[in-house]
C-alpha cells in the first residue's frame, strides 16, 4: 500500500490524529511509524493480546485441558486415546484459492497412514467456508480457537498467524504451503 500515493496521503492526514498505535513487538515500531505517519512516542509495543489466554493458569492447566478434551471425546468418541492434529489454513482473498484448500490436503492419505494413533480436526478460517477435508472432523463452527489449540498435539497450517499463538505452547507445527 505504501506505493499508492492516495493511501500515503490518507495516512499523513490520519497519523497525527492517532493517540496510540499498538504493535506486537518493538521490532515493528519503526515500520508502523513510517507506514502510518505516527510519532514514535505514540507507538506502544504491548504484544499480542490473544496470547494472554495461554498464560492464564485457569486456561492453560492440565485439568482444564482434560475438561475440554473430554467434551470433544463425548461429541466424537472416535478420537478417544488418539493425538489430535489440527489443520487450520489461513484466509486467502481469492475465492478460488479458498475453494481449493481441500484439494491440497489428502485426508484419506492422512487417515491411512496415521489413523490408529491420530485424528484430524479441520478448522477453516472464520471468513470463509470451504469444503470439508475427507476423513476429518470439521470444527470450523467451534468458536474458541484457543481451546482447540490447547487440546491439539500438532498444528498443520500455512502462513496463518495461528502459528504464533500455537508456538507459545511449545508443540510441533507442520507448515503446509501450496
């Protein structure tokens, strides 16, 4: 957007009216300062608020995680005793690319190779609804992504920001970019 003079002019008008601009890291402060024409004293690097959830002992403890997992095991008895792999691709602005996500992940192969020990959850991005992945449990309508991340043993994603949240949990992430 910074190559678009109309956008640059808009930010020059808006920048002085900004009281504070929150960014996730000090490493990004200069970038946002330049992009939004904001005085550096108005930029506060406060982290990513969604991540606070995982540092709350009421959320991220073995008792709560088991409670969430038990809820899923009641709804999907076939997952009992299995490791949960969560496939959570990101939103793509191109409808065709969104529609093709299910063509780039072979749920049948996953089930054939890992089915006895693992179960596959699929969570589409809230901004789109795509075809279900074969041999997966569609958890796209489940509202609390943070709970899904807590009970998942492995995350499969592409360039979704969900990887940042999941990395806090120190669990394996598989990157599937197509």
